């Protein structure tokens, strides 16, 4: 069968690679894909803007047109923006089973205010918060509560909408900067309690419809816990980024912590999805803070995390295409997820100057003997084919360029393999953290 993957980042390359490994899958159509999916086995990129039949219609319409013309069995949507724009609704209406929530469910990420209301309504353990639509009220509340405190833009802001302010001055500046600089995304601000602890990520598969809610088959199944490293520099220093690397699973997360997560966050979330009659067939990302009183939810993302996906999906010891079909056909409750032993470490290489200004078009050189010798897999994020040459040469096209993901039976083995393989990648201005997964590397409050 053919399947469709929507998106163009490292997460989507990983999804396409994992689907292509399935014996059930003949071809993965990537819309639009990137330089990694262009050369991945069994994968083919289709760019709607390069096709006369789809260049002048909306992206949703183009995706549906491509899905139908390619006769795909199902689609997987990677990024949050098309989900918020209703691409899952459009694909289902076109008869294409889709892994990704419809727009009503996608609002759990598109609006932080809505997600906090949802959490509080259904008893999800989370930080206290209030929402404001004007600067003066927000600043007055911040002065009343004191610092440290967290200021969040309500809407999607490409990872730029959250400020953890250690002082009142920082918090008040964050209110000004977000409301003045993010447009519609920051018409509302969520001012949130500062939680002390260490952050982790838990991705999960979700299958909730009115039918599955009625027959008792609605469910959420969590994946192994993972950790993203957001800060640019070693030791969790420097500015926030979209993610400098990930590790899975986590030696510092206990069975008791995961049981508390299941009881106080996962199951109340499922209860809410059912009660709100959301058609949610896809993935959900729980950003968590592990506090002294147990895990608390920081946020929902309505898709797989990036770069967590590059560390979590390689740990799967089951057919990812089977999982996707179980999500869409309502059989997730009986699907058995098995996981490999050991660890996966995935540091990310970025362009010099990221996350502010960086050059594009830098040629990437791969020493495959080094990469393959270390047993690692490269997942491309911000790179495309160099159109100036007929050779299969990739050039940088984004801030986060690629992840180098490796497995080991011990964390040390996985870490050494990943960083050994990184020596086989070179481009002008290349930078990466040297401490992904090591003690002191995790962000903590």
C-alpha cells in the first residue's frame, strides 16, 4: 500500500523512514518532504507548489488531491499548523483515513488558554494560571504573584511564545515583547505558575471518536518517556531553541512517576477528549514538569514532538504502519506496543547563528563509512537537494539541519555511537551540543 506523510522536518523524515520499514508499505508519499525523504528508501517527495495541478489551490485541497490521485491507504500529519487549519477534517471528508486530530482537537495546542481551561475542567494535574487580553491587567497580576513566573502567548508561535521570567522586570518585558511582537498569537497571554523540577516529554497514541467512546474502546497509550534539550549550549545554557537533541528512555524517571502521570494526567485527558466529543485520532505530546509533588502538565502538543520523535520512534519494536491503522480504525485499545531494550540518543546539528540569524545553502558532506560504522541514522530536518548540481548533494535550508540518532544497550553505548557518527557530518558553520542526555544537560527549574 501507499501512505502519505504531511510535513517537511526531521519529525516527518523519521515518520516516513519508520513507515517505509513496514512490509505492508510499498511507498511513502511525502508532501512536501525534504532532502532526507527525497533519498529515503521507498519514499518520494511531492511538492504541491511545483505541480501545475495543485500550485494555485490551498494546501488542504492540494493534500487531498495528491492523496486521492496516489490512492493512499492513510495519511499521517506531522506539524501542528496544518492540523490547526483543519487538514485532518479535509482528508477524512475526502475519504482518506488520517492520523492527526481534527481541528477541534488540534485547538488544544493552537490555544494555550483553551488547553488550560480543558486541563482544569477535567482535573489534569497542571500549573495554576490566568489568561489576560490587555497588558495592564497582565502586569498587575504578575506584580501580585511575583517572580519567577511564566508568560505564554495563547496561539501558535513556532516555539517563540513562552518566557520563563526569573524577575518581575523580565516578566513585564515578556508581556510587552509578546503582545507587540507576535501579532494574533499573543492577543491573549496565559500567565502561569512557575513549577520547580525537571522537564520530560511523553508522546502517546490516541484513538477517540463518538463510536469508540460509546463502545468503551476510546484510549490513549503512552510511549516511552523522552527528554528534549531546548537550550542552545551545553549545561542547559544559552537561548531556547526548537530542540538541540533528545534521549529515550530516561533513567531518572521511575515507574512511580509514570503511574502518577497515568492517573493524574493521561486518564483525565482521555476523559476530557471523550466528554468534549472530540474526534481525536492521532498523537499527543505531553510536556511535563516532574515536581516534588509528582508530574504536572505544562502543555499539550497535538502531534509527535521534534526532536523527541528521532529518539522515540527508533525504539519501537512493532510495525509503525500497524499502529497508524489501529489509531484510525478504532482498534488501538487492543494494539500491543513493544519496545526495544536499551537507549536512543539523538543530538541535533544546527546552522551557525541559530536560533537568530543563520546562512542557508551550505553544502553538507557525509562520511557514510563513519556514520554506518557507528550504527547511526541521520534524520534530515532543514536541508534540501542542491539544485545547482546533478549530484545528490544536500545543502542547509534551516536552523536545525539534522539529527544523528543511535541505539545502544546502555546509555553510554548509545551516546558514544551518536557522537562518533556526528564526526561523519560536516558543513560550514555546523554546531551541536556535546552533552545530550548527560547529567546537568537537562533543563530544570
